[in-house]
């Protein structure tokens, strides 16, 4: 079955002094339009490698990736990326950091249209009163809100998130998870997020894709998440399937950990 986003027979091999090292191999995944995929696995299994290939920031060794009917050849505005670190230009205000991408992607829009786009997405992430502050004047959580606004404002076909809340404290992390879920609910964006957090994956995703250990990592298990949208954390935690799904994910990760030790 073909999807809005297709990763087929995807592989990544690096040349090393000891010879070729296969990081990801025969990775197959179809993603439907508007679907949220969480990519979960142990550190070093190749999650971020898959994401960076999908972003066009890392060359593909085998197979290919199709987004909205077109095979990708490199980075492009059809895929917005949010990394773990906000990566803001420190000499520009929060507004200007978001406007930079909008101006480049929509050069033929009027100045008023571009301004309205930036202000809309900054308000959506809760930064309407802080948009003219420099990054150093913002908390790390607020900086990551700027990163989210920047990614959404260029109106990509797909959003890619590489552990976007990994550097935040637990309360800020939960708050931004809810911000992201709310924006995606309104926007209907297709998204893939790399995470190592089981609860984060269950709260945000429609499907959780579990990766096997590297090297030669691939899709090991796919878990369908049945919680209705829009999601409220209390309702998700109270769902009869929540702890069963959580246990399935933890068991898979524990099994992979055992296999890792056996191979060592």
C-alpha cells in the first residue's frame, strides 16, 4: 500500500577504516497524510539517521524516499525540521528567526502577508508577547517554541522532529508536547518524531514505529495508538489500553537490550 510518505528499502552505509558500516538496512514504512509517527528505539539504533535522510540532510545509500508523490533529492521547504537544540540565530529576534524562512520560501507574497504568517504561528505557539526578544532573553522552552513556529510557518508538507523536547525539564516538556499536539490537530500536518520517551510517543503518535538495534537497524514492531483526538493527557492515561501498549513497548526495548548484550 502506498502512502503520502514512502520509505522503501531504505539503507545507510558509512565508509570506515574497518570497511563499510551498515547503520540502517531495508527500512520500509508508509505514512498516511496527516498521520503522526513516533520513531522509537535505543540510542544509536539509527533513528536520527532515518530522520536526516528523510530531511534530505544525509545521503541515501540504498532505496529511496517519496514525499507527496515526489522522490526527494535533498533538503527542501516541503519538509520542516525541528532539532533537539533550537538552533536560533542569536543576533536576530524570535520574530526575525521565524521571518527568515518565511521570506525565503514565500518571496512573492506581500510584506503584510509574510508578517501576518509569522505573527500567526508565533501566536499559535504562545509567543505573541515575546516575539521581539532575542534568544538569550528567552528560556530554553521558549526558544524551542520559536523553533516550532519557524518549522510550521514555512507550511511544509511534513514536519520532522528530532527529540525536540529532549533538553527540557519534565514540566516544560509536557507543556510543549501539548502545544505540538494542539497545533498538529489544527494544522493536520504529517509528522515524524524521533524520541526515546515511551510516554511521549504514546501521547503524541498515531503509530509508534519501534526500531531494532543497529547496526543494520530496521522496523522491528509497529504499535497502533487508539486514543481519540484531540488528546487530553488525563484521558490518555486513563484509557484502558494505555498501560498495555506501554508494556508492549518496554518489553520490545528490553528484548533489544538483551540482544545487544548477547551480541557484545
